[in-house]
């Protein structure tokens, strides 16, 4: 069974993108919304019996009740990666997406500030926009044409009384932060304050790749037939890479993600020595270029979990392409050196990113139902790069298009397995799956923190 269904290509979609594998309208990705807010005692006991170092119990991947709790607690009260500033390059450009019962519009205003609003009209609650992406002069509600400025203020509402105060009916803002051009929203009244520390830490790593001066060259949606946590778990290890990702492992060294030292035979010892030699060479380059590269890992222990690592790339060392050379001739920002390996950045709950000298790939995970998940991938190049002259779309996207589909299939296989009565939590490899365990530990702690405490 193929566990993942790529969306089909649709021509003529709106937006600033030269070639666009259409992201369906938000209606087409309707999210199953939460039905309840009170966790049952069963969830508390499942949490209490979770064994660190092991996968989660089956209900965490299957149960409607836990899915609803995930939307409310994890996606409703944490910082969620939603897109990039180049999604909305001009005033009036917007993207919209649904997370549980919430729908959010991210729009650039006339002062070039990016803002986020609830996609809910202040008259009778209609959705204001129903496309995943577009461009508007003003936000006009389709129902009775209440008209909002790009800063959310209500400009026009016909047939209201003379005492009606437009100022009291602005669009409701959603917390929005831009980390070096990566956009995060939080629906909580008081978002986790540790975003500031992540921003301070990560800006120097990401800034040289100049995300704000990029354009989105290509975007793709993949629907995986599995719970969102399986999508994240699969991303947090490379145990499966050698046997499942022939294209990705041309450029990626699996040794960078851990290994069992006692299992190394002579051939593998030599391969490891080769890898360590290459990493030492890259570290010299990164130091010479002034690029921070030290690994930082805060995936567990704080609300806004994150990790970063600058990784060596094999062979030509330039990019995650089939021949490991750059996909775009126009390097990002002020970078002059092609051979920089790749900076990786992972966030919890829902994203990961790879930054190279010539392009950036971002990945966002959005739950659709207990057993379906949307993986949204975007490829960014320098905003002045011209397709067909500076970059070739196939070369730019093929490694991650294939890798994503392979990962989607693995997630589908796992979802099928956890449905079985034979499934029970299995052990993680202490060498190669430490980050998966950290994700599950983080998840359990975050859910626990929001459960009603016993009196
Ligand atoms: S619901 Fe928006 S104008 Fe009436
Ligand atoms: Fe993978």
C-alpha cells in the first residue's frame, strides 16, 4: 500500500510563484475540529504509564479524543510554523490556513508589516477568505461586504446605525512572529515566552541565508495517511535513511544522526573516518565564513522546543541535489561560497528546515484528522533568480519530492501497524532515535502541563 497521496498539479493558481503545484483551497483541506475540551481519566492514565525510550501507546495515534486534545493544547497553545515572509512579498498578499477550529489569515499590510488575523468576520462570523493564498486591496467579507483594511481595522459596514462604532469591530489579531523570515503563529492569549530565546539563538544561524530576500520557487502538499506525531517522529531520525532514501543519501551522511560504535566493522570504521575528516574541513570553512555551526538541542524541556545543526554534505558538498552541486546559480544573501553544507533547524511541534548556500527548503506539518496529516513543503531561491536561467525546477525539488513521498509511505505503513491489536510500544535505538524520544517526552510533558491537576 502506498501510504501517501500527493496532490495533483493544477495550473494557473494565483500568487507570486512562477510555477506552483497548487496548494488546495482551505476548504479542500478541511480540518476535523475539536469536539470536546475535557480530557478523560483514560488520557491521564495513558500519560502516566508512558515509558521513556519507547513509542507511544496506540490511542495517541488513533483516538479522536487525543487528537482533539492535540489540536487544543499542542496546536492551540504553542508556536506553530505556518509559512515564510516570501509567501506574502507585496502589500495585500495573504496566505490562509486552518488549525483545528481556528482559521488564520497572514497578510502583508501597506506598511510592509506582516500581520495575522482570525479569519472570522466581526459581523456574523463568516470566513473572510476561502483560498489558501491570494492578493487583495482590502479584506471584503463575501457575506455582507464588511470591508477591512490590511491592518485589520473595519473601514466600511453598510446599513448599521449611526451609533455603530467601527473601531470596536476590527479583525481579531493572532500572535505572529517572524524568525529571520520564518513565520510562526500562536492562538493562545499568552503565548509561550521562550520564543524570544529561540529567536535570539537562531537569528545568527539563519540570517546569512537571507530568507526575506528569497522567493518561493515551488510548493507542494503531501497528505500522509498517518497521525501527525508519526510524521514528526519519522522526521526526527535517520535510522531509516540508508534503506529508504537513495536520493537523499547521495548528499546526506547518516553518521551525522548517531550510530552504534560497537557495530562498526572495518569498512564502516573507514567510512566514519572519511565522514569525520569531511566534517573537520567544513568546520574550518564555516569558521572562515563566520557561520555559527555548533549544535544546539532544546527539543525537550521547554514549550518551544528546537534544535539546530550545520551538517556536512557529501561529494561536491554544496546542496541537497542529485549531484550535490547548487540548484541555483544566485547564492543567498551575501554568501559567496557554494560549498557550505547545510544548516538544519527543527522546531516542535511542527516544522523542520534546511538552509544551503543556494536554496532553502521548509517543511510544515498540519494535522487533518486523527489518521491524516498534511506535509507542506516550500523551496526558496534568491528572489532575483530566474527559472530556466539561474535554476532548474526539477534539480531544485527532486530530492525532497522523492524523499517526502518515501517518508509518507513509511508513515502510512506505521499507521496501519499501530491500528493492529498486536501493536505495543517498541524500543527506540539509543544511538539513532534519541531525538524521536525527545519529541515524545516533550509531547507528553506539554499535554500533561495542560491536563487538569488532581486535587
Ligand atoms: S458576516 Fe461578514 S459582512 Fe456579514
Ligand atoms: Fe525520511
